[in-house]
């Protein structure tokens, strides 16, 4: 009897396995020795006593905060994932993708959250419908058209600045050492319904994505709690359309993320992002470029008498290149961002210039095999007019008086990446 039950169980498992086209365990383990150095400077001039009794102020110079780490994800993001596809016949297929971020440098984060991607989808001649947590359309341009793939100290400033620019007004509670999926919709969005065009359109491709806010609504509305960011925050809508054929790849993307709301004040805060990216492979070199424009704006149900808070704009540019050299690849990029607070000019007052920053990055990758590579990257950010972007590591120093202004941020990664 026991042997019969075992045989039946084996046949059941075999039936499931035959129906499943493929199941794959995959991942990346990437470790680096990394260093970061961030310098802030006191821009106030030293003031000496005079006949009017003005107190002395002594310029405090500059303060450097630095750190050296055994880090991860300097070349490719460390991850562990499972994906599978079942052939349903008639050109239809069902798929799943569960991908977890891992911190292999200290082992603190493993398969405790599938924060990188967790989707289930149905695909066929019509394209693909995908449900779950996934990359946003606008972030795809940041990473695809960046020679450094938005990893490590070489990550372009467009990605760095926009990730913080679109933070939620009230982020979800931290999950300790694990990735917080409720702080921004810029890189990935949760609770999304996505549609991807089929791949047989002569090089044209595209996607549409809608993310649900999943907030509780009250009818009658007067019973809505007087708590900010509880009615619309988290909603996302975006799309991307591109063309890839031969050496050319170009794509335009747009996304709108609701980052805050106040029901009784009648306000909704959104970050709208538009970017255009392109690459062209000449053979000896491959060129990359991206233009990005993001706007943080407040929509008022009743516009205040004084016009309300002005929109804040974030404009970014990226130029990059990769050069194959034998088994290696040289990577380089320059990126620039500028914040515009649209503050009206004031007569007889010193108007603060808009914050801006430049970044230059240079790196080399040496492929030991198709799956294993050694890499080295160095990068430097120059901040101006109060911009405070860093390559990574500790924050800029400041004191209670707020005397210090962020200046430069430098960093390096020397590491190894193994994929499986």
C-alpha cells in the first residue's frame, strides 16, 4: 500500500514537472572594497571685531567624512531569484518572477523580501500582462542608458537625484535591515498592473504601468481621518515607448507618482518625470545619452490667494561611453543635474542661485568568463549652491548652526562579480 502511494505521488510530481516548461534559480553575488569621502565647507568669511562691536566669527574650514567598506553591488546588484514559465498551448504562457536583494558582504539580507521584483504574468501574441512589483518605465531609461547600469559609485546623477526627489511624504515603516518598498515609486512600484507590447513589432517596444495607492476611502467623506498622506499617496501611472534595431536603441518614458496628499487641505503632491534615452553601438565604442525633466508639484483644490508653493524642477543630463578592450570594457560617464525652486526674485535681496551638481565616473571591467568579472570604478561629484548629492557612504558633516555647505563627494569600488 505504501509503495502504491509513493508511486502515485511520483506520477503527480512528474505530471506537474512536464506541464512546467522551465523553472530557474538565478542570482548575482557581487562584492567590492569601496571607499567614500564627502567634504563640506564653511563658506562664511572670518569677521574681526570693529568699532561697532560686531562679534568675531572664525571660518571653520572644511570637514571630511569618510568610510571604507566591504560592500556589495558595485557592478551588478546582488540578488537571488526564481523564475518559471509554463506553456499553456495556443501561444499562451504563464510566468512568475521572484527576485530578492541580498547583502552578501554581511549576510544581513537574504530571501526575506522579494523587493527587487515579484510578478506573475500571462503572455501571448497580444503581449504580456504583468502583475506585482516591478521597475517603473522611467527608471528603465536611467539604467539602460547608463554605462554603469545605475550600480556602485558610478551611478549617474539623474538616478541618484530623482530617487530622493520623489520620496513619499510619509514613508512606510522601516523593515529594519530589509529594503523598504514604501518610500518612493521612482525605481520600482508596488501593486502594479503592467502591459508590455509583443516583441515582434519590427524593433518597436513599449509598456504601460498603473500602480494602486491601496488607500481606504470613506463615504461620507467627512469621516476621513485628518491625517496627511492617507488617501492618494502611492499611486503611480507611467509608460515607455522605444525602438531598438541593430546598433540603435532609443526610448521615451513618462511617469507620474503621487507622493503626498492632504484631504482636508485639498492638496495632492505629485512628481511627474519625463526622460529620453538613447544609445548607439559603433563597434569600437558605444555612446549613451539621456535627458530628464522631473517636476514636484502641488495640485490645489482651491488655489491659495498667494498662489501656493511653486513647483520644483529637476533637470538632468547624461553622456556616456563604453569601449571594448579585449576581454575587458572601459566605461566612462558625465552627468549633471540642476534643481529649480522657481522662487520669485526679491528686490534689494540676495537671491540664492539654484543648486546643481556635476559627476564624472571612470571604470574598467575585466571578464574572466561569461559569468565572472573583476571591476574597478572611481567617481567624483562636485556640488554647488547647496546641492548635497553623494556617491555613497556617510552624510556630509554639518553642525547645529548649519554653517557647512556640501562640496565634493568621491568614491571607488574594486570588486568581483559572479553570476549564476
